C-alpha cells in the first residue's frame, strides 16, 4: 500500500493546480510547556548512537553543519 500524503490545493488554473504539502504549522513558532516525569540512565547503545549522530553533525574544521 502506498503511503498517504495530505496536500491542500492552493491555486487552480485551467491546465494545472498548485498544491501545498507542508504541515499547516510549518514555519510557525511553537511553544510547549512540558513536565519531566522520569529520568533514566541512557543505555550504552543510546550513548553510542548519540555520539555517532553528534560526530555526523560536525562539518570539516569542527564547525557544526
């Protein structure tokens, strides 16, 4: 089964339509109020994955990409 993609038609012309597939809140500033309910020690696999992700985010010269 093919995945579903929600789009809005934003313009209708005689031979084409313009669609917008962005989420309605794309580009908006969102503020959340959260409460931490539990804290746990990261597993070794989680630490290794986070380290790999952090090293992937580094551009040459040590600057963040």
